[in-house]
C-alpha cells in the first residue's frame, strides 16, 4: 500500500511537474501554459495555491485553488474556487482525492473565507466526504433559434431537409418578433470594460447572500485577458450611452451562443431587452441556439418567460424518467469562518463566469 502525503507546491519551481500531471489527467489539456499563468500567477485578486499528492515521495496528483473577490452577506471578502483535481490513474480512489481536498480546506490562506466548487459527479462525492455543503443546483437553460441545424444533424427527411428547415426557421423568427416590446434603452457590443461597469456595479443592490464582485477590474481579467476563449460583451445603455444598465457576456461554441455572465440593475424590462438583443445578434450570426447556466432565482424565472427551457435535471434519489436529460451541476461551499449569517439555499448568484475557467 503506497504511503500518501499532501504537500504545498511552489508555483514557480514546480510548474512543469504540475503541467505534466494536468496533461495526463485533465479532460481539457488545451492551452495549459496560458491557463496556468492567467489563473494562478497573474490573477489580480491573489496568487493561486496548488497542492501535490505524493505517493512514496513522488507527485501523483494535484488540486488547486483560484482566488475570486466575493460580496458575501454584504461584506467584501476573498473566495477560493476549487479546481484541477488531477490524480494519476493508478491512484484514483477515494482516499488520495479526499486527502487533497482536506489539505486544501485546512491550509488555504487565512484571507480565504469561503471555498466553493462545481465539480463533476466523481468530484461531488469527494467534496461531500471532505466536508463541503451541497449548496444549490446550477441548471442549464437553452433556446433553439434554428431547427434546420438539428434536422441536418439528425439525418432524417432526406432531400427535403433544406425546405423543411427553412420553413421552420422562418416560423421561429416570426414567433420571436411577435409581441416584442420596444425599449427606450439601446444595446451595443462593447469593445472593452470602462468606468461605466464600475458605476453599474456600485448601483447593484442584490439580495443574494453571495455575489462575485463584478467591477471593471474583475471583468477585464476574467474575460478580456482570459486566453482560453474569445468573449463578446453586449451592453444595455441609456439613450445617450452615458450609463450602463446591464450587460451580457458570451462566447460561441458549436453553433451556439453560450452566456458566461449576465447582470442588470433594473427590473424584468432590462433583462428582456438584453435577452431579445442577444437573440437577434445570435440569429444574425447564423447561430442555432442560445445557452445559459445559472442558479435558481429571478434570472432563471426570466429565462423561462423569455422562451428558454431548462435542459438539465435535478438529482433524483430514485431512478426516474430524467435519464435522457443532462444532469444539473451542484454548487458546493465550505465556510472557513463562521462569522457570517447563515446562507439560504439558492441565494448565490452564480453564472458560468464564476467557474474556474
């Protein structure tokens, strides 16, 4: 039986050993060098932390912690997002992974008040055993824009696919425009994050227990400087363009526009305007669908009202008819200091931008 130990890594000296372990064990191994520099070394909210799992003195696994600014119960603090649990195949069982997670919770920097993560199904079991709280579900919502794309993928209907698809697409476009109300605000794709984003953040009065600080500094690092994807920002502006009322940040993947972050200072009207403009933009680019993941709350309710459908199913204790649907993600949290007020389930404003990458 191997003798396991968990030790902190030196992010500079141990860089190559960490990257080699990632290449052998992570599902996505593209741009690992760039990811490492951006997320762990060049994060303006704190250098990341990484731990080694050693077997008889040899590194066989890692786990990591990235830093995020968080508004937690109306106080500003630092959160750590747990990520990159990577263990060599011969050591993939509960004990090694559990040792890594427990070491992370025990030796994260003192300023890290809360640790969170949204793991896969295997990582979920490890987090439960390590002492994380099963906090809330993160569901994915989607809206089809072009049926023709899915008809072509299905291979059905043969030579009449182009005709059927074109008719169906025109019907979808007409349905989207029917009953749509015009807004006095305007939307515009913005090239960068300027001081209007700080002004918007300062106006936000969220009742959510936890909310990532979405100011200009964070947004620039998270999206503009991120080397892993090309993001686009759709801003909702006043008529004179002097104030920002909200924004939607997205990227394009597999003929779909995927929302990474969404924030608005007003009511349902602002949300509707942003979603309608995003739909128009995606349609004009020839995309087939929209996709957005978030925790439950006002945003989820507005998505349903706007024609989105929930594509992920909540965990079932007994086998049911949800097997054909994708499973929702689960947000796990661990409060390292208990001075904050008790959290209420679904009180974390969570979007894809709160994920590590």
